[in-house]
C-alpha cells in the first residue's frame, strides 16, 4: 500500500512581492543610498539581498561645494572600467523611486543614448 502525501512548497523565487510589482519597467528608477549617493537606472530583483541596477547613471559634481553637475554613464569615465551594471546591497538602499518619463534625468538619459 502506497501513501501519497501532498504538500505545498513555499519558495520566494516563485512569488512576486508588492515592492517588485511597483517597479515600472517602462522607465528608470532613482536609487538613494545611505552614503548620500544617488544612482539612476533600471532596477530589478529588489526583493533580493543584492538588487541589480542596469543602465546606470549618476551625477558627477563639478568641483567642491558644487550644487550642479553632469549626468554620467557608469563605466565611461572611471579608471577601473566597470561594466554598466551595479549589484547593490539591499541594506544600503534608503529608498527608490520610479521616474516620470518627462523628468529631466530620463530626458537626459534618452538624449545621451541617442548620441552614442
């Protein structure tokens, strides 16, 4: 006589959280880190301990005490030559936001991509 037991296996790999559903994949996100750095890009795997940010941009300030700067694509000016992707530590993300398509950052990113 065979006994068959049925059970449900819970796996976080097969479920999407409320936070993951809030990522608007049609636009870019701003990621605010605990060290006052802000990065812009396409966020994914937010529920992981190590979310991924693709198509990464940041603002490089012009001089000490500067209040404005230039939007720079990750990997184009750094001497160590990183790929244009960041793997973030979830513990250092203060918060993130979806950016509007008409935001200055998104418009500048699209302009930079057209000029490549």
